[in-house]
């Protein structure tokens, strides 16, 4: 039987249980983890650290299956977003035989942006207006329910805009450093 979500125990002999189609909860000696994989990403994240005696350890891990993203894509995205700092904007970094930056059809205001999702999206990038620092809002938490990398850009009126990054795994989030995503 194939289920959307799997439940595994990380025993000394390896994971035991039934794998899910979308992701697996894995109980290890370090707590409860979530594992997921798609065509672009593979991730293991700890969602509830806790000592569980008798099980094997598991470590957090994120892999960009096409390699880390070249830093010039982030620099290009920042340049595009700085052109219109007074409205929220959306960009998508996609994979279709190579990385590319896309600007889908979107409706922009000073308080929100709605957009069409592009196929092969690996990194969702949206901006906050003007001098507002980057932060993931409750609306972002609600909207970002896929298995994807997410970025929010702020301080667009400064010489150096700032970026917050995270991995989203179906409503669970893990903060990331630029060095974990870009090269």
C-alpha cells in the first residue's frame, strides 16, 4: 500500500517502516526528523529534537541535486528587485537542464504580490518594500507549503539589500545560510 506520508524508526540496522510518497517522519535517537526528496532537492530536517534511547542517530542534511546555485543568480535577483523598491515582487529560480531566473506574471502592491508558479521552481524569491528588513511573515508561513527553497529580500533602499533563506518541507521550515545554497 502506498501512503502519502511514511513513518519510520531509525534502528541500528537501518530505517524500519513504510516509506511515504511525499515525505517520511523518522524517529531517531536525536528526535523526530522529516525526510523528503524530489527532482531538485533532498532533505533531512529535525522537527523535534529529543533524546530517544536505543535508536540510531540521524543528521540534518540538505542537497541541491543539480549542485549549488551560482551566486550571480542571487546578485541578478537583487538587482531586479532594487529597480522597484516600493512594491513587493516575486522571482523564481528554476531548473530545466540548467538554472535560470524567471519573472512570472504577477500582481504587485506595496503590501502583497500574487503570481503564477513556474515549472521547475527550486527557489521562490519575494521582496519586502523599501527599507523593511527581510523576515518570513505568518502569511509566508501559510503560503509556503511546498518542498522548495524560499528567500525574502529586504532593505531594498540600502546599498546592500539583505536576504533571509529557508528550506520549506510541506509546512516545516529550516533556516539556511547563503553558503548552503549558493556557490
